[in-house]
C-alpha cells in the first residue's frame, strides 16, 4: 500500500504545503495566506484544513498519510514539538504537537523552517556538494540554517541560526523579538517597505507614489523592487542599503564560521542583482579572510519551494 507524506512551510504571511509519495515525488501543492491575526489556534486549524484539503483533492484520507513535516519560523523544541518563540507569528510556547495529536493520528516532525530549507538546498539546490553552508531566507523575517561538517548545526539548545536577530545598530528600531536594531528590522520584507515609506515623505516625485496610488501605506517590498527596476532613485537606494545591511550581518557570520558557500533565498531574494550586488560587495569588504579566500554567495536554486521540500524530506525520515 502506497504511503504519502506532506511537507508544510509556515511563514508569517503565507503557508505552503506539498503532498509527496514515498520517494519524495511531489504530487500536489497548495499555498494560502497565514491568518496570523487568528492566533496560534487559528493558524494551526488553518494548517489542518490545508492538510485535509490536499488529501481530499487526491482522493486520499488520513489513513494514507504516513507523516507530516512542518517548518515554523522561530525557536523550536523538536523533541517536544513546541514552538518556543516565533516573533513574526507572535507565538510563545505553543504546543504544536499536542494540537496535532488531537486532529491527526499520523506522525509529525516540527523544525525551524529555514533549517529545513537549508537541508533542501544542501541536498538538491545551490548548496549541493558543500559540507559547510549558510542558507539565509529573506521574507517576512530573516532566518538561517547552518550546515557544518555535512550536518545541520542546531546549537546546544537547538536554537542556532537566528541571524535575523543579530544586532546591526545599537539604537535601531524595535524588532518583533523585543530587541533594538536587529538585522530583520532593516532587511526583511516589511522593513524594506517601512524604510521606503519613511523616505517617500521627503521625495514627492518618487515613482513609488504613483505605483502605490498616492497611499504610501500600500508600499510593499515587491513595489519597491518594481520601482527600482523602472529607474526610481529612491527605490534603488533602498535596495542598495538593504544589500549593505545584509552584507554586514553575513560578514560577521562568515568570519565566525568560515563557510564554503552562502545561499540566499526567500521572497526578498527575488529582487536579484540590485540586492546581491551590494550584499556581495559589503561582505567582501567586511568579512575577515585570507589571500585567495572568498565566500561565494549564490541565489537559492529551489526558490520558494526550499522550505516545503525540506519539510517533505524531514517527514520521509520519520
């Protein structure tokens, strides 16, 4: 009897899921908005409905489901299936495994979403063949997954990799985590939009005003990217600064860990060269290195599918 698994990538704005067979071949996929405003129970209920709908669409039932892999942005206790803290979901000590047991009988593995993305990129993507790899995901937040010596590095308490919450400015804006000046408040998607909105006040001729219909609150990172591609100087400056902030953060991590490769993915990375160019330049200027040593920075090969593919891989290992 064929058994199936589902991999889920839960983000601060979107959730994605894929149904795969026992060999990891993806048979169906689904994406939906994340109802963050509904709280932890509302989000978990939406995830359960997503699983049920995926199965139903393939004429399957829960009895056909072997396991589910779930990636969550934040600090995860894998052994107990707890989300200890997720700044962008506003979760603290959420018993994900407990909720799951009340709805489903199949096994569940819960992990940090970006660590799962790192596994996917290391196995099938831009990190393939590298034993020491930093995978960075840029979206609603910023996270990283570390592959060191060919294995996922989790740290003493399983919380390693929160690059978005390293401090890059002592007196910077308040982050969702409660700290000031985190990398995330400068270079994540909402931060890019906020910085553009603030700059628009003194630049009434910016193309962003027209693209946003005169309402700066409608400006998103995607809109800033579009404006930059059309030659808007304000938008281009925002992307230049964003790449520099990321380069500063990654220079610290690269100096500490000496990775073989750095892979950058997530929705914000879709901006392409206008982000990567200043990032690479700043990384090269700030990371401590030796003659002839560089830190190659590559765009993620799996794109937005990395988290889901990693979650599928985790489910297959149960």
